[in-house]
C-alpha cells in the first residue's frame, strides 16, 4: 500500500512542478515525472506476488499452472513510454522555438513579450 502512496506523492510532485514553476524546462520535467508515476502505478497494480513471466513452456502445458503475470499492462506501459517520449520531444521543440523567438524560458516574460 505504501508503494501506491509513493506513486501518488510522485504524481503530486509533477503537478506541483507544472502549476508553480515558470520555467518551461521545469514544466516539461514535471510532465515527465507525472508520466513516470502513472507508468509505475500501472505496473504495480498488475504485479502479482510469486508469479512468473507469461511464457508457455512444457511445465505450463503439463498442467502445473503457477500464477502468470498479465502481459497486457507491460505492453501498454511500453506504448505509453513511446508516446510520452514523442510528447516530450514535441514540448522540447516548442520550448526551443520559444527561446529562439523571445530569448527566455520564463512563461511570464513570454506572455509580456507576446505580439
């Protein structure tokens, strides 16, 4: 249960970074922290104690069925990591373009210089 709480704390740290920081790079890092906490939570929910990998072998076919870990959450987390990587790359490109145009990563300064 404490691992779920730690995932919630990690998510809260990411939300804090997004809401309170004015630097675009720190906001992107907060988005990454939130994504990692959700991936970790998803894997923790799918984990089963004393289970084995979902590979069909002779032992499984013979009828001795130990608990098997569900592979679907693992596949979804891998997909989430790839989508998160693309999202962060887009955010970094956007931050670089804003820096080229305004010369700063500070959101309040960018809003003031808008036009």
